[in-house]
């Protein structure tokens, strides 16, 4: 656990970040609530089918921003402020360069992609309508999402949270106007998100135009060594943001096959609601990243260990508390989305089963965020991308054997396996470090016993 002297700084980073991620999930729930009441089960299911594309946009911004943020923090901790500034400038350019290709993909390939993601019939039409509109907000969403870690790594955690709160509140207000008042349905929910992200980009731009935070023109010339390093490190946060949606896609496809549109609508409610637990846990890992990276860069390995272990305690506790909450509210949650009686019965059964996964997810995610915070891209990427493979194997395999009932258990099975893998990687890293320290100490011992030895 962290020392009392470290607690204030730790809480200053993780509490606003947890609030930011939680509010983001709440705003998504509000999206679903408005669409559910205005359009019905098909609208909620359509957004759920399309949401992996939204997650992809967020993952691009998060991956680039976190990769650059880690490099900047480690360099700052090591006292290399010039490299820290170059990392911020290079990341800024990477965010701008990535926006247009992603926007074009969503604009011109919305329907075939949504079909591949499990959409069919009315659900496919709703998903396509949502994607076609939200594509226009892609540049703003990548920019805001990617700049948030950069702002946080400069110690302005409160400002980063304020930007997200502003975007979320605007999203909720515009949801009501576009969906309920104007009757634009799922397209209205997408328009609300796009406009809110465009508005949020304004304070971000102002932040980087301020004299204290302004990026020098020389630092805006991409440093390709930093680009490569940033992309390598960013693969883990990119995957953490996107690959949970591999679960969504795999489950959508199988529920569509074995349970039909009612099962798809039920899963939309389950994933929307359980996402709150996931976002809280992710807020702990991402919020503590600047601290872990800075202390690691400064060589304070004891401090790094204390931050990591505190993360474990908090994230596993959040998973257990979330499971209890989902069990107690399993009958009330479907009412928020205007679910039909048949859909509500499935939600009440599936929600606690699905949420069990987050007890294990707490350990897995805390481990992954620790690995990329200390520049161990290999270990973090191993966990993240193993999840995608496991999800496909387990979901498709268990669906064939046990049908819809088996699908609800699949995510928990995957997270148990990943937690074991994370523990093994953590143990390997510990043993490797102990061995390295022993090798480093051995020459010194020899020198003490043989003072005149050559090379000592």
C-alpha cells in the first residue's frame, strides 16, 4: 500500500480520472435510455451493434495519447524535459494525422461493417444510421480523447475531467433535444455525441494555446523514434479501449444466431450497464499511470510497487462491489431503457452473471496498465491481445455447446484465464528483476574481496 505522504498525490490523479470514466459510461447509458424510450429495443440494439466502431475511434485517440503520455512522463521523471516536450508535440501531430482516414472509413463503409458486427434487419438499419452520423465527429473525438492523457500527464487532472464533464453534459442535453423533442431517433443520439465532442475540442485547443502549455513549433516536427516507441506503447491502451468490443461483437454475432433480436436487445442493456464497473476500474489504471511512469523514470521502484499494489486493492474491490450492485438492481435496470417484458426477464438473469467477470477484470486491468506505465509493452500487449483470441474461442465455442445460457458465462471464463496470465507475467517480471539485481551486485562483491583485480 502507498504511504500516507503519497496518498494526497495519488488521490489527486485517480479520483478525477475515475469520475471522468464513470461519467462517460453514464452518458452512454443516457444515450441508450433516450433511444430505448423513443425507438424501442431495436434502437438500443442498433447502437450496441455500432458501438465497437465508436470504441475504435476512442481507441485510436487513447492509444496515441497514452503512448505519448507515458514517454513524456518517464522522460520528465528522468529529468529530460526536452524529450518530454518533443513527445507531446509528436503525439499532437499523430492525433491530427490519424483522424481523416478513420472518418472516411466510417462514412463510406458503415453498412457493411455494421452487418459484419452482427446487425440484421431493423437492427442493421438503426446501426447504420447511427454510424453514418457519428462519423462526422470522428476528428474531434480522436483529438479530445488523445489530448486528455497529455493534459493529465502535465498534472492538470482537474482540467482534463472538466473537459469530459462539459462534453458529457452537452451530450445529454442534445440527446434530449435531438432524440425526444425533434424525434431524430438513433441518428439524433449520434448527432448529439458528434456536436458535444466538437464543443469539447475548443477548451482543449485553448489549453494548448496558453503560454505555459504551448507546444513549440520545433516540437511539432515528428520525431520518428518517438513515433515508433509511442505506437509500441500505445498498442496496450488501444487494445484495452477497443478489444472489450471484440467481446461485444462476438456476443452480438452469437446472440443474433441463437437468440434473435430480443437477446441482442437484452445484451445491449447488460453491456451498457455493466460498462460502469469497467470504466471505474479503467479510471484507476489510467489515472495512476502518470505517477507510476514518473516514479519509474526517477528510479523509485519502491514507490512504483506501492502504487501498483494500491491499484490492485481498489480495482478488485470495485469489481466485487459492482457485482453486488448489479445483482441488487437486476430487475430495476431494464425499466430505465423501456425494455419489453421478455427483454427485461433476460436482463435480470444475465446481468449478475456477466458482471462477475469484473472481479477478475480488476486484477487484469491493473496489471496491464502497470506494465505499459513502466514501459513493458511486451507484457501489456500479451494480456490485451490474448483477450481478443480467447474471446473468439470461448464465446463461439461455448455458444455451440450451451447456446444463449453459455454465452452469458463466457466473459467470466475469459477474465479468469487472463487474470492467471497476468499473475504469471507479474511473477516473471519480479524474478527477472531479482536476478538482474543479483548479477549487478556480484561484481561489486568480487571487487571488495580482490581490490586490485583488473576491470573492477
